């Protein structure tokens, strides 16, 4: 059982194709490519954490069928386009932010990028979506959305390879004042 991450699929959002220069002729082609990409890497018993904007303008009546067609145990980190229909799907969990350990790595997961986060000075990573690749990352923080990482969910090892190509983080005078607090870890 593996853990995968993905953000900003925007199932059903035809305008995102032009807005983000996605290589699809129409929204149906995009939706099909995202489902195929998902199921090509995620097995039924794997975990998938989606960092927001799962769907936008996808027909509400068909959304449960789409959700059910995707492999894995699915968790949602709520994004700005995750409406009541998306939130009503049978997610394993729904959060605005999550603090977790994935493959023995502390991570902070949020749809939105944070400038500082718990355990930053101890190597915790901050992974986000929302910016569709327009917000520069660094060796500890990056956008993991489909417009950056590709059309399939990715493992943390792949994200770490990407992080290694990014600039060193400016020395944030961040203090880990809340580091020892129980911040409600995501149970995977």
C-alpha cells in the first residue's frame, strides 16, 4: 500500500484547459486522461491525498460515479473550488490542512501555499496546489498540482526529486513555537 498525492485536477472545468495551457482538446478528453492517469498508478488499496480543487462544474449527479471510478482510499484537503457536491462524496477524511508523516517524512498539506509551517527548521515539507505552477517553490515547498507534476498522482519520492531541483529556501526566521503541539495528524 502506497501513498500518492495530487492537486488541482479540476474535473469538469473546461476553462482550465486554456487558463493553464493544458494539452487537451476539450473537457471530456481532460477528464478521461486524469481518470486514466490516476488508475494507472493508484491501486485499490493505496491512499490518495488530493490537495483541493477536485472538480469544478462537473455535473453534480455524475460526480459520485467519477469519484467511485478512481482507485484508492481518498482524502481531501479542501480547495477553493470544492463545493458542497464534492464535499458530500465519501472521502476517508476532509480537512483544510493536514500534518502527516508520509514515508517517514513530516509534511504539511494545504491547498494554499504557506510561507512558514510547523517543523520547518526540522525539515518538514510544505506541499500545496492552487497556484497552477505560477508560484515558485524551493527545496522544502512546492506546488504538486497536475499542471506541475503531471496528470497522475505522484509518490513523495517523485516530489522530493522535483524539490531537489528547486532553489534553496531563504533562511526563514520561522520559529517552531507550535512544533510540540498536537496539531491533529492525518491518519493514513
